């Protein structure tokens, strides 16, 4: 078993290829990325992840380098070579190698890293996690770019506090998103989720109809610290973690300081839906 990397369609063991130092994702921090995982051996929501990747890549004038069917075939071959049953995938699109001026580039590059999926610790779901707030906001929050310098400072602050994640709080006092996740709160039967200044997460999009099927109403709106501290439950969502309950914010307990029932109920249903969707998506592309 071995990690694999795909570079513009060519597949190598991860340690083999060399990316030129003149690649603008390295030289200028100019690039877009996506992260997804497989269920039942198939990538989940690949079309949505690629759509978001190409939207971000358009910021630096890169057009889609391959269609979904082609990338799905690359992934199938890379996963077969890896020997892994389930994989975590990181895709990075770069404008390519520096040519002139500051951001001039040639030969756009799509790098897709295929590694073994390691499920998050069960304790995250059973015991919940703590988060902190961090004054700041990502540049271009509606896109996933490789510029993570602000996130580095926030996560360092979280680590020093023994917390799992840092939530961005803007100058208006609004909680926008986590450095690596979306954030949602539950008040009674109402789910509140930030509507602006954050990434429209794919897991977030998948959770909304499931919550509604279970009788919860979903409201896209600004969140403030009081909304978190008075919540019945607070959740983080992301492709790898799915739904993680938050039990404290800045050292202050949420409700009783324990995960509530809805987080696990939603996560169980979400996982079932992802498994069926991944298989259906794979069948539709064959």
C-alpha cells in the first residue's frame, strides 16, 4: 500500500514527482484546493468539489483542466495502485510555472494527492470538542485558496488553548466559520448557519435537507457569540469529519457541556446518505 499523486493525469507514488520551485502556488501562494473522501470506495460529491475548485481557479484565469469523468478515472486508477479501501483526497490547482511579471504563468497544473483515509477519533463524537474564537477572516472566504496564513495563526491559538478548532469572528462580531469547517447552532428545532463571509460547504449543503427531513427548520443568518453560548447544540461540519459536536467555546460550556442527541442522529443519517450518493454517482459516470 502506498500514497499516490496525480499530476495533470500522470500517476506516481507520492514521493516520486518534483514540482518546480517556480510553480506559482509555491512562489506566490496562488492556487485553489479541495478536499474530499470516499465512501464505499467511491469519491463523494466529486462533481460539487470540482465545480468549486474550478470556480476558485477562475480567479487566476485557469479553466477546467479535465472533466469529471476523466478525473474520476484517474482517481480510480490511483486508488487501485494505492491498495487503500477508503481514501482522503487533496486536490490543488495552480496557474503553473512563473513566466513573467508577478503572476504570469504557463502550463497550469492540477495535483491530486490520494492517501489512506483515517477516520477521526471516536472521542470527538462521543465527548465533543472545544473551540475558540479568533478575530479575523479569511481572504476570499467564498473560495478555498492555498493562502492559509491567517488560519495558521488561528489554529496556533487554538492549539495553545487545547482546542480543536478556531472560529473566525469578524469586526462586526459575527461568527463566520471555522478555519477548516462550517459552524452551525441548534436552538430548539431551529438550525442557524452563517449565510455570508464563509465557505458554502458541501457537507453544510448536504446537512440542510437532512435536518429538514427530521423536522428541523434551517435558517441562514449571521451568528453572534450569544447564539453559540445559548444554543442547545453547536456543530462543526466538514468533508472528513462530517458532523462534530462542540461542547465549549472559549472555555464556556454549551448547554451541559456534553454532545446533544441531534449531532449523532444527523451524522448517522448523513453518512448513510453519502454512501448511497457515492455509489449512485459512480454508476452514473460509468
